[in-house]
C-alpha cells in the first residue's frame, strides 16, 4: 500500500513549496493574475512520486513571456539574498524533473515538476 503524502513530511513540504512557487508565478507573470482570470493546478501520481502541473492563461496583453531557465546554483546572480527571481531555481532543487510549455508553440503556459517519493531523510 502506498504511503500517504502526509506521512512523508519532506515530500509534503516540498510539494507545498513547489505549488506555492508555481501558483505565485502564474499570478505574477501571466494573464492569470488579471481580474476575473484563473489558473489550474493538477496533481498526478507517477509510480516514482508526485507530479504537479500549473497551467495559466498565457502572457499578459501584448507581452511575450515564458519561464526563464534558472541559474545552475542558487548563489549565482546573488539569488540567496534576492526577494525575487528564485522561484524556478527552488522548483529545480525540489524536483527530480521539471519543465514548461509556452507560446508560441502552445496557446497557454504550463509549468510542471515531478517530486520523488523518497526525498532526503525519507524511506519510500
């Protein structure tokens, strides 16, 4: 029988952080942050952990924005002391895989992450 997420505190904390970052980015950087707009978050459970995908309404107005690749290390570009710009770097640190789709290839933007069931300190 699978272990409930609530019994894997590291996984639960990582999932909360990842969900918060992806949702915050959808609101801050896309049309999903405009009045009356929305974003959708979907959980799925691959055999090795938990997957999360956040789909937003794409760029605001005439902006063309897509997620930017995070730096290889959090201390790059002085991100340790920064209040902004660390979101995808934190997602990258929490996940075993992550990525995104964005216009013009796709109409909407989606960012996804897969978190392993066995994180540091957890036994699966």
